[in-house]
C-alpha cells in the first residue's frame, strides 16, 4: 500500500482557513484518484489512493 501523500503541511502553512478549503477543492479536482482528508496526527491535508471495492 502506498503511503499517504501530504499536500499541505498546516504547521508551516500561512494559508487562511478559506484558502485551505479552496486548496482542498483544487486538490480534489486535480487528483480524483485520491481521497483527500485532514490528518490530525500529521497536522496536514493529506491524500491516499482510493481503494475500489467491488460489491458482489
């Protein structure tokens, strides 16, 4: 399994909340294969490859 990808390190970012939300939307649109989320342990906006689960 591929490790999570860090898109925005919140500890070092100077973005406002509105800018972070705008960046999340941009990241999601440019990376549809990733699930984008706030990683509280890493203090970052991160992403991981979506796992497709086939239902039978």
